[in-house]
């Protein structure tokens, strides 16, 4: 969010060297922020949510035990 506007401004107003640099910076930012941090953090949060729901199911005993174990 904070990286995109300056990169867009540089891309619009820059010369060929600036365009190549902005392209490389965008790719690096996208791979680091989107793929590395975003995907991994998302997976960790899904795991945390799944474990929490399973524990709640097992402790509440309102649903079948197999559902919490699965």
C-alpha cells in the first residue's frame, strides 16, 4: 500500500532506466510482501483458527467428538 503510489509515479514520469528499476522494485516488493509474508501469514492464521475451533468443539461437547478431532 505504501510502496505502490511512489512506484507508480516513478513509472509514469521515468525514463527507460527508471522503468526497469521500478519493474524490478515492484517484482521484489510483490514477491516479499505478497508471496512470502502474505501467503505464509495467511496459512499460519488458518492453522491457528482450525486448532482453536477444534479445541472449542472438543471442550464444549455439544458436537460429536469426531468432528473436533478431524
